[in-house]
């Protein structure tokens, strides 16, 4: 396993829109661009339309981050929605886990794993340990961690022996 330590890694900016605040559902402003998010209330519970899963899902702070981040990847960075998936099932040892989002190449090999946390959850070494464990199964070249406020992107070195922190989120054509 390649060690990923984030102790002195600089986060990057996502071109934020600080007016991105939903008063109706008490979700907080994110360091991500605003968009026309589709929300509804069903059986007294707030839901958000997830275009990648093509269904309504429970609106949680982490889901708020996921929807904004994937929208930004698709609309601003050119990531093809057809090559992205949310809640990808993994089996690591005896554990059944789920990667938050995975980007695939045209041959459907994983290229990027994205792990989301709610905005009030700090990005810690534990989060990087979690995503590197997922990568033991998926073998993606890029790993991204975001809580909607702070974002980190790392790229596996060409020799495959270490992770290199990037100062930006790459556009799809840069991958």
C-alpha cells in the first residue's frame, strides 16, 4: 500500500460562489459553484435528484457536497457524466463498502475516486486512509477528497510509488 499523507498539502479552490446557500433546507454555503439543484420533499423528508443515479436520494450534508462537486466536475471541468458513477460498491476483505464517486475511462477502468464528507467534517488523515483503501481495490490514478469547503486532489506518480498533491482539480482532458 502506498502511503498518502496530507499533513502539509495545500487545498485548492474550486471557483466558489459564496451565495450558494439554501435557506429552505438549512444546507450551508460551499466552496463550489452554485447550480439549479433539484430538491423536493417526499413523505416529510428532503430529497435531491441525483442525475448520475437517475433517482431521488435523501438530502444529507454529504449528499449536498456530492451533488455540487459532481455538477462542477461535469459542467465546468468537462467530465463526461456517462463515465461517472455514485455509490460504487466495493468489497475489501470481508467488508462491503461504497466509494462515493468513481470516474471511469472509455474502457471502464477506474481513473478517479472522489470521497465526500459533510462540510462540518474536517479532512483528516483518516479520510485519506479511507480513500487509499478503496484504491487498493480500484487502482485509480487520481484521488480526490472534499467536504465542499476544502478540496484535495492527488495523482499517483508515474512510477506508481507515491501520491503527488495537485494544486488544482484537473480538467477531464488533462487526465
